[in-house]
């Protein structure tokens, strides 16, 4: 079982819709969870982080964490073509001293 | 300010060359990282420096040699690379990796160096 799993996509949504990106992780003791956005040919950009169960909102982005289900998600409201990118879920497992474990990434395409 | 800078942006080198990649951050971060990323794959951790000391080496071949001259700078020295080492090399930094505070672990990436080995 992979430590962090994401659907590879591509996920295609129409402009203005809500895009929902999902991620599961295997280490139950994980404490820190991150979402990175990566445009083709560019480096990953940290867009959300969440440490406690529940929702965290920042503009059009909402991160949701459910530690009991070992599940973290990212919702993008009012999706724009500029949101088209690969979204990487990353987790720091327990006692790994800050070592990020990445999922394979989900490719999102927002169609005008 | 969450800026990490990397030079050069692009590098083409032969298998017998020696070159270096440079990374700099001025956020006061005390942990710095080198990652390698191949196309359509997530970043793979290579090395971690914490308080200027090498703390993690993910079994990287010795043709890659990291160096941390001070808390703001990180270098990656390259020698006798193979064509399969061609990739995007990413530097990242975070406040800390030892404090135990979750907020210390947010890693910010530089723009990367696109390396081609011929």
C-alpha cells in the first residue's frame, strides 16, 4: 500500500464548478498535511496546509481533514481555467522529522 | 516573503563535467532540502540539512554531493552524472524539522534547475 494515494486523473470540470481532489494516507500518526499546486514545467507551490480535523478555508480553497478516516481533500470553488494544474497531496508521517511524503498528484483540467 | 531562489534555471552538462546547483533563502529557515523530480512524477527527497548539518541522505549516489555553507545557502555539486539524472532539481526550505511544531514543517520550493545530462 502506498503511503499517500491520490487519483491520478485527469479530473475535468467546467469553469465555475467545484473541483474536489482527494487523498488518503496510511500512517495513522501523521500530523501535517499539505496541498501543492504545480503548473507544467514549474515548481510546486504550497497552497494549503491543515493540521487539525475539520475544514480550513482560504479564498476559493477549502482543505478538509478527517484523521479517523485518514483522508484529506481539497475543494476549489468557482474553478477557473487558471486552476488547471497538477495538485500534489503531501503528508508528514509520525516521527519522520519533517520528511514530506507525496502522492502521485491529480491532474485537474478546468474547461471554459 | 516565502521566496527561495535557485541558479541556474537551466543546465546542460556532459557526463564528465563538474557543475554546481545553488539555492538561497532569506526567510530565516533552518531546514533546507534537495529534491529531484522526473516528468509526471512527484518530487523525490534527496537530502535534508537541519541547522547546517546533513540529517537525511536518501541513499543518493555519491556523484551528487550536497553542501550547506551557511544557514541561507545550499549547494548541490554534480560530477560524472548519467543521462538518467536529467530532471528538475528542486530546493525547498522550512522553519525547522526538529521543533515538533506542525507549522515548522511547511516547505517552500524554489523554481528549480532543469538539468540535462548529455
